[in-house]
C-alpha cells in the first residue's frame, strides 16, 4: 500500500473498504463491559471525555492494538490514555491501583477458599 | 492490510464460539466471576475507582447508568414505530424531529445526541451504519449488535448496500432507491419501516410486537405474518 493512504485514512476510517461476508454475531455484554459502557456515558455527562474524544482515543491506539483488542478493551485503554493526557491521572496512579486491586482479589479468594 | 473476513473488531468471538444467534443464554458471568479478573477488567475498576476517589463523579452514577442501559431495548423503538403507523400527526412530528417525537412518548435521551427518523416508502429504503465506529440510536434501541460494530458491515454498507442486504435475506427491487445514512457522535438515525400489508385491523400494541431491532436498522423489513426463520 502506498504510504499516502496511511495519511489519508486513519484506522477507524473503513467505510468503502473491501471486506468479508457479514457474520451476524452478537453477545451479551460481560459485567465489566457493561460497567465500561456506563463509565463512558458518565465521563461524557461530566464533560471529562466526550464521544468524539473517545473515538479519537481509540483511533490513536493504532491499527495493531485496534486489531488485537476487543471493543471495550479498546475503550478502557483509550480512556486511560486520555486521562493521562489531560493530567487527571498518571500512569503510576493506574499501575498502583491495578496492583492493589489484584492483591485485594487474591486475598479475598484466599479467604473464601482456605484449602485452595 | 485487512485480510477479507478478518477484521478490526472481534468482540464476543472468544465467548460465542461462533454461534452468533441471540438467545443462547448460558450464564457466562458465573464463569468470569469465579476467575481472577482479567487485565482490562482490572483496568476498568481501577480507572473508575480512581476517578471516584478524586470526586469527579459518584459510584451511584455508574450504578444508575447501568440501570439506564438495561432499560433501553428495541421495544422502545418498536413503540415509536407503531405509534407512527397509527397516528398521522405523530408520524409527521416524528419525521420533523425524531428526538422530540420519542420524548413525546416518554422516552428520555440520556445524551446530547439528535435523532433523525428515516421513513421507508415503496420508493425508498433506508439503511443506517456508523462507518467510523459504533454510533447507534441507543436511547431508543439499546446497545448495538456486534455485527453493527464489525468491519464487514461498516466497510461495505456504504458502497454495496444491496449485497449487504442480501446477506440479511433482504432483496430490494432495483427500482427502489437505497439511502445509507452514516451516523456521527452527535446525529443518530432510526429507520421507520413500512407497515406490512394485512395489519390494518391490528392494535398499536400488536403492531409494536412485529417491529424488530433489525428492521429499525434497516437490514430487514417488518413482516406479517412472520416467516419461519
């Protein structure tokens, strides 16, 4: 592909591309996916991240990540990046919080299954 | 880039095992609650808790929005369509301002989006898509199906709508114009399908029961009597 097309068409801009047969797939959202959707709406209500910022945030992940992450995985990663850019959170804040949550889960599981 | 058949979005594939029909209701959640939360699941919780700690919004707002999301189903859109079929004044107001028309029936819009209702006629068939992402009339239809968010539909609907419709089993005669409307963050569309023949004596409620989500996206007509699938 000529590099010119990379400039003209960002990863989300797929209208008009050749593509395969439509598979009529659907799935019930997982609990975390639904929470992620609600989070998106609340971020929009509070003008923290609006819908267009979210769309651009997903696009900014680049085509490899867009290709490999699922729909809501892309959303939550985009939210984190946008929050870093806006100075609302730092990557360190997020990393520490995720470690805490993982430790919290491990200790809860250990309590629930003492013999496990 | 883009091998045909493989695409950007693979929501659900891991969990659907290839059978895409709605209504296979295994309680997937149970499996996932027992498992350790995945990386992205943790990230969602972390981002949410950090923002709540910083008082940017309250935990109750997330809970309330989940309830709002759960309350939005295609039954709302079906109610709008059925009313438009039986009430000419409402139909005109709805086509003039889709959002106001829905609000007249008590359907609130929880976001800033505008709604344009597109009327199918014997001469025009409407189809909606979001080529850039997944914009959809969520307040009246709920969340979009995965196929609406996947590459094949988004890429092809705008340049070969007849072929796309045939994949949904819908053949549009050549003398009927097809108009494809591409949604944006601010403007969403809803198709007002044609009322099927033979329904002249039906009640508004029974008419509403005929109207499906896919008919309001524009990929199938409303049928009566329903054909066996």
